[in-house]
C-alpha cells in the first residue's frame, strides 16, 4: 500500500471522507523554535527564521499540517489598527494602549491592508515562504482573529464586557468593523494558499460570556466570516478556548467545518451534541499534559481521545489550545505515534 501524504489525509477528513488514519495536527507554532534555536522575539522580525522553525517542526515531528504564524493574530491586527504595543524582551508583543477609548473614536478606525499595515506584511512573507516549500504536500492552517476578541483588544476587554450590557450599540458598531478587518485578513491568508482559516475567538468563550451574549455579538460575525472563507475556496475552523459546552450548538451553527475544542470540553458529550455537523479537533491539555506530562502520558491520553470519538473518522487529534514554548518535543511526537498506533482505518 502506498503511504498517503499529509495533504490527502487532512483533505479527506475535511471533505467528509474517511482518511487512512486520524490526522494529528497539534496547535504548535513557537514551540518549534526548540529545533532551530531561533529566539522567540528574534523570529518576530524574521519571516525566514520563523519559516525555518515551523517547517522543521512539521518535518521532524511528522504531524499533518502547519499552523502558519508565531504570535496571536488578534494582537497583530490590533497593532495594525492603531493600538500601541509593548515588546517584551522574552515574549510576543502585547497591547499596551487601546486605540478606542470612547465610542466616538470608532470613526478613526480603518480596515488594515495586509500588504502594508503594521507588521502584517511580515506575516504575508511568512506565508509565501511556507507555501513555496510545502504547498500541496502539507496543509496550511492560519489563525485569524474572532471579531469579538479583536474588539476587546481595541477597546479593552473589561470595557467591552460592560458595554454588552450598558451600551450594546457600541458593541454592535465595533464588532461590525472588526468583522470586516478579520474578514479582509482571512481572505488575504486564503489568497496566499492557506487551506484552513482558524478563527480564534478566546474572549467569546463560554468561560467569559453567556451563551446569550455569544449569540448576540459573536456568532453572527463568525457566520459571516465562515461564509466568506468558504466562498474563497478554503475551509473554516473555529477555535474558542476554555469551557465552551454552553455554546457548542451555536459554534457549530456558524457553518464551520471544524471545531477546535479546549481540554475543558468533554469530547464524547461534544460528539453527541454537534458531531453530525462538524469535525471535532482537540483536546489534550496543553499545560498539564503536553508541558509537564511524559510521552507515555501523552500517548495514553491521545489513545483515549481517538477511542472516544475517532471511530467515524470525523476527528483530528490536537492540543486543546496553543502548545507552550517549552513543551518537550517528545510529547508532540507521542501524539503522532498515537495516531499511527490507534487511529488507523486501512
Ligand atoms: Zn485556545
């Protein structure tokens, strides 16, 4: 039997067909710096060094797709939309000053141009480098900010939360703009060869807002972005961290192909609720298992996930969220090993 390649395997799952085995796609970006020795901050300024690390990670550990990126897309976009950033010496940039201080500031916001605003051109260059190396062989995933989360970066999460009760019109107005910004960014990623746009909306988590707030302010925009991404010929995935049990139905109703679930979600329950609509992806504990566990622990936990929800092939083994930079690479390798041992269909 000819070994099926990464691209074919992942595309089979995304297109609703049974793959040769369960794909393994850990949410790994800057953890791959361990392989090339590039500094976490150094890579921020060098698409070449970032590409080298991301490509080495996939090549040496053997997982089935590359998350093309290094820092949070919502910080990248927040900077491009005018937030002042702090650049720590040993970490990725964070918002230091919000650009929206009152509702009247919304008039100043413009939709960033991925080719010229802020550091977005560096991300575009990174996409080009990765695409040139592995296009058609390894599927490319890329994060794009959820409009609710990006709004929180622009005006402050606490102010955004308060406004959902005291000034809902402001939330509608700001998320309308952030939806357009996210959509433009997502489509620019698709035009550079990204196969799966992962909209990351951690501030819209069931751990932070009610299902009613999610329905009102987050879901409609996520649906709009999903439609635009699909129309452009790519697949859409939705990544919301924390406990999302209360919003699983609404997440699936956005029309995405994949739900990326965090370790606080019970996979079997999620499968019962939305498994007929979406492909589930997740959900190994990034800190307590992948950072501090042993390869044996990881292999065993991966086996449990595959056994729990992998039987019909509509499942991708992954971490519940972004893998910490210091996680031992042997633990990532153990995830790949587990899909080979326990996730075979042919
Ligand atoms: Zn997450």
